C-alpha cells in the first residue's frame, strides 16, 4: 500500500470527526446564543397599540375611550356591560385569504422572528442549494454523456471535492441550527410574572375559555352558521359566537387541555400552536402586539366535526379588556370580591323538651289543645 492509499481513509475519518464536533458545538452553544440575542421582553408601554391606520394606535391604552374601540360593531355587547363593545370586522387582522401565498402576516414577536428566519435564511438557502444541484445534474448530463465522453474516467478519489462536500453541508446545517434553536428557546420561555392566564379547554367540538385569575368564569365558543357569519361581515367557517378576549400589548399565559380527545389550539397569525391533551395541562406564553381579531382553529383531527371547531382571539387595550371581564361577572386586579352572606346555621329540632334547637314549649296560643274525643 502506498502513502496515498493510507492518507485518504484517514482524511475521511478526520473530516467525519470534525463534522461531528462542529454539530455538537452548535447544539451546545445555541441556547446561550439564543438567550444572548433575545431582546428584552416588550412591555405594554413599549409596544405600540396598533399601526397607523388603527384608531387606537396614536393613543396610549389608558387614554382610549372605552366605548369607541369598536364603533359600528355589528355584534351586540355582552349583557350588563356599558364600556365594552366587540370589535367589528374592520379590526380583522389575522385571517385566511383566498389565493394567498406564504405565511399570514405575524402579530407576535415570535411570529415576526420566525417569518424573518424563513424569508432571510431558509428560503435563500433552499433556493441556492436546489439551483446548484439542478445545474450540477444538467452539467453532468451534458458533459459526460456517451457521445461527448466515449471513454469514461476511472477517477475514484479527489481530496478537494471530499473536503468541500463534507464541510459545506456541515456549515449549512450550523447556519440553520442556530436560528432554529433560538426560535425554540424563545417560544418555550416561561411566562412573565403577572401574565394574564387563560385556560383553553377543547371539547367535541367547541372551545371553552376559563380565566382563573379573574374569577374563574368560563366562556363557551361555538362556530357560527355560514349565513350568520356572512351577515356579521366575518369569514364563514371561521367566525364564532363568543371570542377569546385578551389584553393586547402584554404577556399572556395560555394553558390548554382536552376534555375528551386530543385537540390543538392554533392561531397562524400569532405563530401559536399548542396541543390540548386530556389529563394534561400544557402551557406557553403569548404576546399580541396590536388590538385586533385573529382567527384560528383546532389543528388536531378530533372527530366528525373537527373542521367546524373554529376559534377566534380578540385582543383589546387593557381598559376595554377589563370592562369585558367585569361584564362577564369576573374581577380585575384590586376589585373587591363580594362574598354572599351565609344564612345562619339552623340547629336540628328535637322532640325532647328542652333540647337545643327545640325552642320554647308550646302554649295555648301556639298549639291550642285539641278537643277530647268522646
């Protein structure tokens, strides 16, 4: 065996070891890199309420007229509410569009990061790799066809090519791994202290939204008939009778569980999807940057009417959201919780004279003597 035959296998083994080490380093340091890159969590004061065309965008949430958030709404306000009106269709932001291509516009920090990663990293890399491989195949077909190359080459090794086709894929994977692990780390950070908690329960085939921090009331949400949704100006097979109402511009703690079978809570425009499993409570944080209406659905096949298990999130500035909570009989912050006064305990009556709870002995006024029988 000559020296060249010994060097090539050793070189291939060395490249394999180097590749493995690079991947291990990328996986080990990516979470720290994610934490270093991650911007501080935006607060309600730092995030604008809405875009320029949003009537609430130029006013701070505490300065917003609570009755003007949804002027012209086609939906009646909840009973007992004088400050909350459901948003009308002009506030629809996250909704499917016929013939659309690509992702929906994102309205959460994680969604914006994921959208950037897709457009700036994944799509260019996929395009370049596919075009390179296609060009290489066409060149090989043209250059090494039988007519142009009647005597095929017997070359079996090329050190430069072996180095290139080992290192380049490793570098591509590292370039994809770092932002991917960053996105995963961002999505599964624990919710901030004081985040509003909403528990979404999947039923066959509707949703229930419970607010444990605000009195524990539950809102049941069913999909509207197609004709009623169109009459309200909302997309058919997406609108619901009762939306999941949340505050915009602050962190939310979304918990999911299933009452019967596995469901999946998903809102595409918020880059949020979390399975609802019976007997298990899953949890993730969510931040909605702007007030608006965002459509989603169950993303897990859950039975015959799975396709009709729509859900809608309505994000409001804090004053309107608090008004909605109170209209549902809930409490907010320092609201005084009214506890109904309990009735006094009734002692058991006894047939024994003088026993506790028996009361005074009967008199002629309270218990007249019965006439004696003949």
